[in-house]
C-alpha cells in the first residue's frame, strides 16, 4: 500500500547554463556532472537513466524500455527514438493457451509478459547519434556504476514503492533477493543499498557497448532465467534487437506553441488527438479556451470528453511502429478531428460512443527525466519496467528485473495490438517537447509519468503553462484530473488493457479541486471520485524545464520537479 503523503513545497530553479530534472536528486546531479565534463543534454539524460535504474529499480532500469525526444538547437528540429523491445520470435497466443492462460491479457508475473529489454541499446544509440562525442560511454555510466557499487541512500517515496514489490520479488524469481537487503527485505528511507550485480552489468556495457548486454554473461543470464520460468526468449531475440529513430508527430496547442510526441507504439497520440479536437471545437465556436478558468467545471468537462474520444482511437490504432497499416498523421488531420469534435456536448457527458478508457488495474511504474545544456539542446527521456519491478523475474547475478511490457498486448486474434511474434506492444510511456510556433525555438521539455495518466498529464501541464500562465513548478503542483475505468467491468480484450464498450468512466479529481466543481461534473453525468492523501500517486510525477528568452537576447532555463515525487531540478553552475 502506497502510504506516502506529499507535504513539500518547492521553488522554481533557474539557470543560464544546463539544467537537469528528475524524480531522484542524485540522478539529476549525475546529469549535471556529465554537463560539467563537456557532455550535452542527450548524454546527460543517459547518465540520469542509468542512475535512476540504481535508485528506482522497481520503476526502471536495465531490464526495461526507453523513449526519447531530442531538441537540436542548431537546426531547431525535434528528433525521436523508440527504444522499446519486441516479443520473442517464438511467441504465440496458442503457446499461452497451452500454458493455461485463459483470459484476454497476459498475467502480470508471467514469463510471457517479458519483452526484449530495449533500454541499453537506446542509451547507446542516443549517445552515438545525438551526443557530441566528447565523452565515452564509460564516463557517462560512471556515476551510476559508483552508486551501484558503493551504495546509494534510498529516498522516501522510492522506499515505499520498493516495499510494495518485495514479496512479489521473492515469490516470482529465484534471484529476487538480489534486489533486497540481505535477500529478504526492501531498503528503508535513507538506508544505503548496494547492488554489486548491477554494477558489474553496467561495467560490461561501459566496456563492450551493446555486446556487453545483448551478448555474453548478461544475455546468458537473461535467457537462462526466462527458460527456467518456461519462456521462449533466445539469444537470437536479444541479438536481433535494434532501436528505431522516428519522426515525431505534433499539433499546435494554440497559435503560439506546438506539442511534439512520438508516434505509436506509444500513446502520445492521445494527447495530440485530444488537443486537436479542442482546436476544432474552438474553430466552430463551441468553446473558447482563453476564457476558461483552471479546473473549472467547463474546463474539466472539455478535456475529459476529448481525452475519452482520443483513448478510443488509441485502443484501435496504437501498435508496433513497424506494423502500422496507416499513417499516424491521419489521426491528426482536420477531417478526422472534426468528426471526433461532433461527439462533444457541453451540457453532458457522452456515453454513446463505442469505447471506454484504459484500465488502471495495470498501473505503470515509470521514471521520467529531462535535461538541457548551455548550447540550447534539450532531451526529454522516459524509461520503465511497466509494473513495479516489471515481471519481477531477475537474471542471476545481474541485480535488475525484467520488464512485463507484454501485458499491454491483448490475446484477441485479429486486433492490431494482439500478441504475436517479434512485435512491440502498445506502450504507455511517452516523453514530450514543446516548441514555439513562430520560430521553432524551444518552449519546454517535459513529461508526466504514470501509466495511462501520461497523455492526460501532458495535456494538463501544457495548458497550465500556456493558457493559465503558470511557472514550471506551479504547472506540476496544480491539482490534476485522471480518468480511469470501473475495474469491476469485464475486460473486452481489445486494444491495450481496455474494458468493454459500456464501461463506466471514473473521473479521479485530486484534492484541491473544489467541492462545487465535483458537484458540477456529477451534474453533467460524470462519475467522479475525489482522490486524497496517498492515493494521489494516481496522478503521476512530472518534470518541466522551460526555456526563456530575455530582452537582452540571453536564454535562461526555469525548472520544476513534481511534489508527488522525491525529485529535484538541479542547475549547472
């Protein structure tokens, strides 16, 4: 049970050089160390990724996937990388059925939920493609290696989450004790945790690059533990893995700023579709976002409805980027968005469209972090194991667990996102980037982790910054809305963890939103639940770095780190 309150208040952090913001101050410090040594924003982000894997092994790490966006200052272009892994080549629904799986989803601790970890390849590809060449991979990984080898003090919220997964580690994996104190319990707040196994894996990567993970000792350990659990992942599956550089997709939030997301298999398209629908409603004169008040009934009703329509399309269309039978930009066309806008009724919640929203029974444990440098580059980076400790299957001697991202497949033949061989599943984790429409300069690099909350958080934080004039810390701290489905509703087996079409959508409202607004939304037909105390983990954790152009032409950065996490934004001196 997650029992941590969120009492802290934080100030905006400023810098005229680089900036790093993450859910772990030590990881942010690792990034600044790389900047000080001459590395650029993408290299610093990779250092953060590795360090957070040590500090939050229940959230992310060597056994998971990554996605990233890179703003290149000299060209004013946004680039993207998909660092998610495929299912094993021998995967099939028939194999699962023979193994006794009867439902529409892969069980969370099933070995069949393990997809090839893409994180390490993603790290190296980011450094090789986007880095400035001034530092080696060994130098970039040095802070994480030191944290793992010499020990790191564990923060409060991380300790709480770690404790939630301890029993599952011991029950699922013969090697689960590698991620526990004395092989028995999770570390407490401020307790130092040493992970020699992870340090050795990181050293092999530092020395041998991708071959230090996808071949040799680490690969042997992964294949062996998967085989012991009855799985079908092979050395060939690991060696065949490749990251994919992709062209980001985007929509204008308003006449001033543009939001960039990665194309499927991620769910960034949800935020873009919802924003596009709202723009169509403005074009028709149905709404005027400039007159809406923050977290008012009218504002929340608008974004709730438009996000619901967007989630429906994600359920239908989001699948492996290499197996798309459509152009993702078609989902952002004027014609498509205009049709979706016809569903909106300002006087009531629409229950007649043929879909529901995603099921929060599978909450994602993820780490988001971002970095800028004094050259004006920015890197928005996200990494995850999916659920807490992923599959909870730990390769012997390696000190990390394997992800269970395969749980995002469905077991319904004929759907785009159905389980099958050599296939990437629907992915919840999404980084974001905002640029200025006028000159393509950087406006902000940001993200909000937290399963299917992420596109909802992206939309709300973007509006907080632009429509409501909040600074980065205010934009993150403001109470949020998060939709989820009634978990008593049977699962249709469509899309990714989606309920049946008649599902009741619950609107979670964070404490701080007024009782009058709760009553107003209920009057419109929404099923509302006010979320207080520790339950606020539903709304995820975000990081924002905002770029500011002063009158004298100098650029400075302003950053915030979500109060719902242990993190901090750290400036470069």
